[in-house]
């Protein structure tokens, strides 16, 4: 029988209804814990009502907003100045909820640092969950701070969870003496299988879901070539990004739509299309290791939908290797617009390939069901209550 879980405070930057990968991950995990087991400290985004999260997502743990993001031009500077206030609120929430341990999610060092300091001050076990590599993506003075901080947060964490097996493969040999435990993002509802994807004709409807950022901008920029080559097709983005971000990529006109969708309606929305675009950067503002190791959150709902996927991703990336292993996407692993166009044409010419990709994708997605992933997380969170204090570790 599984040991009870000490009250855990999840600290996260993104949380629903904000449409970010980190929001989906946080909500997916949180929904598997009761209010007695977990509380959440998160950031409220502009225009987000106090109880909007519960109405939309039905999150079981209590949610406590410790910071309000401002839609200001200089919000990064202001955010840094108010960090002491945010930290004080985090301490208050920790005590108010009776937290016995802290589970800090990292796509943002702002909250990771606050979580680490709170765990030391309150003498609480700390778990960290890296969605991305940290030190490897910092430059200049930020890298100096990251080197100092990462050594300490790795040393003090009871467990270091990582987003993918690709991240574990990279980090383990570089940081010997530390265990990196893959904790992939999950889904909790298995949709009815899609028996047969819609036929792919030249007037196909194509969609992209998720954030447009430095991890995929390079690959995403070439989707406009598909629109030029197939003048009868249409393209839709489901994203929290501003419409202007996509217009800057040349995605304008009557055949392009920018909209949003609730988290629990993503798979149904994707099934309205004939083709899904999965871009993953070849280069850009992140380190090479970041492109090699991350596994985009959008991949799971894409697979669950059963709609054929065109993945534009570099050959050495973990994402590319995983998709190729499961043969669940038409892969374009060179940064070439014509190669991308050719991949779409191959699928138009070969409906059997579309059906094969659909079957393989839906089967591959099942390994990310929340029951399997959360069972492992529960084991670690429950074990902290009885685990002996670990000796100091160094890197």
C-alpha cells in the first residue's frame, strides 16, 4: 500500500487558463492529487479572475496566487523589484496550507529560487522539476548566477525530475552523483480512437497548437512556404501568443485564423483539421542542448488526436528520434522549406500513410497516461517523509 503523501506545495509560473506548456503540465499533475495532499502557488495573468481556474479546470488542490503579471513594457524589471514581496507571499502560503514539502517547477528561475530559499528557511524537503535545462541556457552575468544557483539547488533537492528521457541522457553523465528522474507531461482522459483520419486533399486544413517561442520559431518560419505552395489550404493557430507574433511570421490573410481553445477541448479541436504542424527549432536563441533534449508539450494532444502530423525537427533532437522510433509523424529533419512542402505532398499522394501515422500516434500516446506517470511521482513524494537526510552533494 502506498504511503500517504505529506502536504505538498507545488510552485509554478504557468497555470490555467493561460495556454502555456507549463500550465498544461501543472494542471495535469495537480488534478491527480487531493486538497489534503497538495496546494498550488502560481502566478495570476492579466485579466484572470480569482476563481477562474476552478470554473474552467476543476482543479482539486487549493490555488494561491502569489504574483500578478503586468502587461507592461518593463514588466521584467518590475517583476525583479517585487521579488521580495513574492517570496514573502510564498512563505505565507507555505505556512497557511501546512505544507510539509515543496515541489518546484522550472521553466522560470524566479520561482525556482524562491522555492529553494523557502525550503531552506522553513526546513522543508525540496523536489524540483526541470522542463528545460537551466545553466546551459544562460549567458553572461546570468550564467554566473545560474552556475552558483544550480549547484546549490541540485545539492539540496531530494529528487531532480526532468521532462524527458532525452534530458536525463544529457544531464546524467555531466552531473555524476545526481539522479535525474524522467517525469513526462501527461494526459488523464483517453479520447475515443479516431478510426480513420480525414482524407488529405489540396484544400486541407492545417493547425498548430501551443506557444511560439525561441524553441520553435526557426522551424515555424517555414510553414508560410506551405501556404504559398498550396493556395487552397488554410492554417489555424491555437495559442496564447499575440496574433502579432504570427503575423510577424507572414501568417496573415483570409486563409489564416488565430484563436484559442480550452485545455479540456484541445483534442476535439485538433480533430477538426486534416494535418497538424509540429515545429521544433534547428537553431535560435537557446543552447544546442535545449533543442536536442526538450519534448514539446503539444506533442501529446497531437498524438491523441490521431490527425497526421508533419514534424519539422532536427535529426539529433530527442523529439525526432522518439517520433521516428514510433513512426508516428512525417518527419522533415532538414531546415529546408521545399523539403517541408514535399512531405505534405507525400501525404496527399499516399492516404495509406496517413492512416498508418494515425494508428501509430494514438498507440504511442498511451505511454504518457497520467496513471503511470503520477504513480511514480507519488512514490517519491511519499518517500520523503521517512527518507533519511541525505549527505551534502557537490558538483
